[in-house]
């Protein structure tokens, strides 16, 4: 059976199971192979592992307490509205790796320079939500490949999350939280609408 169809939203984990920093790094690195607009990779991860750090999340969660208390980690995925500050670093790395011609680098940087002061925060936030959703889904599938389970969490006080972590809430906007760990329950099976219910062929 495919790992995709095996995935469940898990709400109770084995609290004895921890994930090493090296293994978590591997999972996150593979997750970031997800696509993003202009390859700007606006996602930022905050890996909440310690009991002390988890307590910072408790007041902003509407529920999901079992995930908070039992997971190996709660991964907060943020959208960086100042993603373009990393453009040169990303494109320089691409040129050095031989996957981007220097003239393409120059063209892309000129394009970014021309639009960076005109693109609205609203547009940056909306595109970042799309990119963040892509990396979150990839993260959950990669975690399953590593033998871990996850749950995507959107039920939290979005306006308070970033400040609760001591970060700039004008720069960073929340996408979602993903709990990760070894399941202590199987989770619920779910069904999907038939493709004919949701697809129009033209």
C-alpha cells in the first residue's frame, strides 16, 4: 500500500519517542524540495520539542492538546514576508551548483528588484500560504516514509501565534502547525469524494 494512502491524522502519540535533530533535519531538508513561487522558499520552521517551548503554544491552541502533550514535536510553519532578502543567496547557490546560468540569475534578480517594492503584503501572504501548504504536505509524506505520523493543525489563534514565540508578527505569518511523532492510536480512516464529483473534463 502506498504511504500516501496509509497516512492518517494522528492526535495521540507515544510520548516516549523523540526524534533526533539529525533525523528531523533530514525530514525537513527533503520536505523543502517542494516547489515555491520563483523558488523563494518562504517557509520557516520552528521545531517545538521541549516541554517549556510547548507551553508557549498552549494558550494559542483552540484544542489539539493531546498532540501538544504527546508528540515528539510541534512544527510551526511560518511564511516569511521578507523572503526576497534570500534571493541572491538562493540564486548564487543555484549558479554554483550548475543548475542556473549566470544570465538567468541576473534576469531573476532584476525582476525581483523591480517588483519587491510594489508587491503588497496581502499578495505575499496569499502566495506564501500556497507555498507553505505545499511544503507542509511534503513534510507529512516524508515523515511517513521515516516511520512517523503527523497531524496538520489550523485550529489556533493565528493573530497570537507568532508573538507567542517571540518573533516579528509583521514579518512572519502562520501557515499551520504539524504535530509529529510515533502514533499511539491508528487514527480515523476517512473517505474522499469521487473524482467525478469534483472534476470537470474540458
